[in-house]
C-alpha cells in the first residue's frame, strides 16, 4: 500500500509534462497557482492551498481555451485513503466547455490539479 504522498506525486508526474510553465497570481498569500501548456497541446493548472481554511479560486486565462473541459483531481490530506491496488486518484469533477476560466473551492492543505487531458475514468 503506498504512502499518502504517493498520490500527490503520481498526479503531478502524470499531468505535468514538457512545455511552457506559467506562474500565476493566486487569490491569497497561502494559495499557489501555476499553469503548464504542455508540448502535446494539453493544459494543466495546479493549485496548492497552504492555508488552514478552504480557498475560493478563480482561474482565468488570457486566451480562450476553446471550450475545453478541465478535469479536477483533488489530493486532500484529510480524506486520502491509500489503496493496496495502487490506483491513482480519479477525477472527481469537471469544468465543462471552458473558454475564459472557471471557479472552484480548494480544501485546506489540498492540491487541486485541473487538466484538459481526458481521464481514464471519472468518479
């Protein structure tokens, strides 16, 4: 059975690839946002909430995303349940047909990954 940290690392290594990395302005001092336009054309946004309270985030893009879906994966230290099957965290939500941006709430201490790469399965 993997340690809980394996789940966050597995998400990062799967959805962050070679490409252009953009530092983004976070909504609060305890929230870090970065975006990656991968060489394969997919886009991934990583939001880390270092605060002890949930954070409301608005992800806005300078250029249109052309109606792409962004699939959300949440690594939450308070709810992660290690599985002996070593399965990655499944997408648990989707922002559909995104053109300029989307909003979400990130649990305290959590990492959210939003990607245009279509998942194998969604919760």
